[in-house]
C-alpha cells in the first residue's frame, strides 16, 4: 500500500504542478483564440461529466479525452491558424476537467484522482511534443491548401507514443494496486485500452482535421461516433456489474441456509483472486475465477444434512466431488456461465490423480477453500501456518504445490485473512 500511495501521490502532484503552470501562464499572457478555447473546454467538461467506470474499476472519459486530443492537434479553424500554446492546452484541459467534475462532487461521486491525473498528464505530454511543431506543420501544407499526409504521419507517431506512455503509467499503478506482475498489468491495460484508445485517437484526429473546413461545427459532428462507443462500453460495464451482483446473491444462499459459515464464499473468492494474480492470470480469467469461487459451494444445497461448518475439506473425496458436480449443473443451467461451471466441476479433482490435472482456476479454488475451511476469518498466524503446512503435506496428491506456495506468499504479504 505504501508503494501505491507514493505512486499515486507522485502522479497527482505532477498533474497538479502542470495544471498550475498552465493556468498561470495562460492568465499571464492571455487566452489565444478565446472562442475556440471555450468551445473545446466545454466539450472536455461534458466528457468528464459523462465519464464511466470500466471493468477493473478503471475510470475513463472518452469524449473529454477526444476533445482534449483534438484541441492539442488543432492546426487551424476555417483556414485561420490556431495560435494556442502547449501550456494553454493544459489550462483548457484542466479547466474542463474541473468543471466536469463539480456536478459529481456535488452528489458525492468524486473522481478517481489518479485517473484524472493520468488523463491530464497524457494530454500534456502530447501537447508539449506537438504544439511547438504546429506552425511548421501548418506551413508544410501550404497554409492548409496542400497535402496533409506528412502532418498525419507526425500526428499518428506522437499519439501512439502518448498512448504507450499512458498504458505504462496505468500498468505501473495497477501492478501495485492489485499486487500482480507488471507484464500481466501491461497485458490487461492493453486489452482494455486498445478499443477505447483507438476510438479516442481517431475521433480526436478527425476533430482536429475537420475543423479546417467545418469550423467549430466539427465538435458536434465528430463527437457523436464516440458517444455511441461510450454508450456501448457503458452497457457492457453495466451487464458485467449485474452479473457479479447476481453471482454474489447466489453465493449468499448457502450462507443464509446454514450450509457454510458466514463470509466463507467471499473469503474464498478474495483469496482465489489474490492467488490468481500472484500466478499471473489475466483479468478475464480472474473474473471467471471470482465467479466460480463465489459459487463453489452451491452444490451443498442438494445435501439432506449440511456438513458441519460447511467444511468440505473434512469430507471424503467422493462427497466433495459430488458437491462440485451438482454445483456445476446448477451453474450450467444459467446458460451463460459454462466456463465457470467447468471450473466448479473440477474443483474436487485431485491434482496428482490419474487424469490430467484440473484447470488452474479449479486448483486455486480447491486450495483456497481448504485453507478457509481450516482457518475461517481468523487472523491468528499460527493457525494459518498450521493450515498451510497441512496443505503442503497433501501437495502433489490433492493440492497443486505451486498454488499452495503462491497462497503462502499472499498470506505473508496481506495477513491470514487476506486483507490489504
């Protein structure tokens, strides 16, 4: 947590410093092309107002980012050269972000400071690299009357560099936040950033180029496609959140019915995801692992008499596998969680059996469930050490030794109850 707090603090302080410099400079020299600056600033504010939270608790504002990108790349409006500097770009971005955040603050939904700082710094990096070149690039087009291919090439290279820097910064922070390997964080950020980043880059570039002939009407015309993309992403995020809420509700049934101890499913899920991150699993795999871990005991609902304490680790292997099979059938009937059902089905399989090893997610849940059956919500390190030793003794037969050792690392870092 200390490293994460330091990283966030450094990022926020850097963004704050750049903001102060941009606003102070613009206030001192005056606002160049005020009408254009205000129009782009309003669009940035609208984008911040319509920000959304993507899977993985990633806060994005695609319309605001496209508006900031378009203002940065702007060479002229209606044939009149744009005269704003990089520091003015920073000032307009900052003002728009602050204005767009105010309604959220008023209703108690403050923005993620590290996310807004990242958006500001990424835009500032591009502005400082591109704006000094803008007069020469505009002249190379014959004052807007010649070819734009060279300009497009420069824009593309600098945008790619900006997106790469943003992904690296995001991955560094996320690797610390969720305790995963940097290579895994990079992969996940690329997977999440690629579709939205491409849409933002295309819209921002088109916005800057279209302003040459369409004046400020281009802001409305080229923000519309990005709005459609944002609506699609919002629906996806909403569907995923609904799935997770439904799964959590199902997981609570076994606790309410007295089949497992209160909090067992949540603790197993949290431990499983932590182990998965330790082993470098990607975010889509972690999501399936979380679903399966939350519902891993749902097969116990078929039992006539609950297992004492719900501790399947104390039952015979045949009963444990039967519970896993019945739980998988219940999950499969949903029609949308077949992969999760397979994970649950194989959670009772031994690691060292005659058959091929069960899926990694199943091995993780098997170990996490056994650990929680033995430790529960206790914070006693001696009890945790005894449970780990028991799992190690069965390692190679029932439990995957690699999974058990990864669990030990998680417990050593976060405590027996796996709370960061």
